C-alpha cells in the first residue's frame, strides 16, 4: 500500500543540543535504511519549514504505524497520513 505522509518537526528549543543532534543522526540513519529497503519511496523537504512530504510503500496500515512510531523524531512530529490508490486515469 502507498501512503502520502506529511511530517512537521517541532523540537522544543529547551531540549539539550547533544540529545537533539543524536536524534537527528538516528533519524537520518533509519530514513536511509528504509529508503534502501524500498519502504520509504520518496522524501522531499518543504522549503522554509522543518517538514517533509514522503511516500511510503508498506504492506498495510499497521506496518506504516509501526514504521512511523519507530522514528527517533516521532515524539516531536505532527503527521498527516493519506492512503493512496491508483487513479483511473493514470497510464502507469
């Protein structure tokens, strides 16, 4: 199943900087792994925001939920998830 996910990161300004840098490094490593596995199909930054738009290709809602909640920055994210399906007019 394909999912469009918008993620906006809201890290509190009073969090320890070393802790935040560790979170970001772990997030980057996991994002790379998931992309290499073909689960995180697309990842785009939104200009001027600490946010992204991503496309995930996973088995079902449960797998997506588990994947998203495993992200190190998950506690500091607002997410908007939209399941996708083939459009009747798509030639692909």
